[in-house]
C-alpha cells in the first residue's frame, strides 16, 4: 500500500527534476529516495519516473497522476494546518472564573505548575461570588469555574456539571487581643454579642453568617464586599468576621500573629469548593492539565480548622 511519504518524494522529484536535489531537500540519501520510489512504483504497478541524461522525466502515467498526488498532499497539509491552529486555540487560552478565596491557596500554585508544561498559554482569571462565576460559565465567558457550596453535592443548573475540589470550613477571624481569642473555639451565641463585620449579598459567607447569626446581623457594625478588606478591618479593631479557612493560607496578618482564627461551634460550618463546567464542553489538553493541578493544589491546601 502506498504511503504518504512516498507521494511526497515523488512530488519533490517532479518539482526539482533531480534525484540528487530532491534527496538533499528532503534530508535523505539518494539510495533511500530511489528505494522509496521503487516501492511506490511497485504498489502502483507502473513506472512513474525515468532517469535520463537530461535528468528525471515523468512517464505518461507519472504525468497523469502528478496533479492528483499534489491535490492529496495539499489536502493532507491543510488537515495538519487546521489541527495545529485548533491546538493553538485550545491550548493557547484558558479562562477561569473563581471565588476570591480560592485564588491564593489553589489557583496560584496550580497556575505556577501549568506554566512549566504550557509556557505559552494565556490565562484569564476572573473573580466573583459563586453566583457570578456560574453566570460567567452559562454566558460562555469562561471555560470552567470554581465555586463554593455548603452542600457536598453541588446542585447545578441544567447543562452544567460539577466535581468536588476541596472540603474546608468557615472559621471566626478576630484580633489576637480580642477577648474571644482566649477560647479554643467560639460559640454562635458568643459571636452574636460582638460587633460583626458582614459581607454583601452574593457571597456564600454572607448566606452562612445570616443563617448562623440571625438577627445579630442587623447590628453588624460594618459591611464589605472584600475578604481582604474584612481582614484589615478586623486588624484595625473594628470588629470580628467569618472567613473560609483557605483565606488564612499564606496571609501576612495570620503569619505575623495580628489575626487569629477560632472554630465556630453550634452551627454547621462545613464548606465545599467545586469545579463547574458545561456538560457538553470538551476540555483541551491545557485545560485538563490545569484542572489536575487545581486538584493537587487543593489537596495540599486542605486544612482542618478544628
């Protein structure tokens, strides 16, 4: 059976009019090229080239098939070109949406690992609450997202699928000199007597605090839409707040001992991070590698705040 490389050899000889020139351009020895053409002629059952003093001459059959051979080669080259363009599109860009708390402890180390295997990949990272990230995915703005839930099995909208990434918990964040810091854990009742820094609607921590602390939220001293803002507000003595345990990872306030965290008792504090994507999406090699690295980073970042 004829092979694609044999057709390329025939076309190059026809183009150059010389076995020697064709062999040089193909990076082959002349005997290897002659052997390839002999095999092709054997498969075709007819001679296609004749050597003469004037160089190489195509036989009538060779002249007849040359246009078709060139069409085949052009068609195959076009397929390879489309493959390369598709691979560049798939591996060249990845857009991810994530809740802010996952950026430092999970996304950042995963991204560092991805750069080693896919150094030319362009990454777009967008942050928002879980609802916002889900909307980004539904609207086709991201390839996949990281969201949080208080349920082990994330209920997702039609057309989406999810996989659990990390199990963690909500913890109380307070200044090291705060009276509650002397306790190993703090009850919901104790929290409700304090000035609480609350979060705007749209973040899961908002929903948790509202369900756990009830009417005490109405007396919340301050409101923010940023975890980082909540930390410096606590460090400034403006109140106490709630964070995901992952928000403590490599945080300078906690590393310096300015802030401390305590487990909260009297309520369900478990928190789950999930990766979501569309059910019909096909992940590129780069995206699959990124997701695998996220799982690895999540395993390393896992904490038991208790």
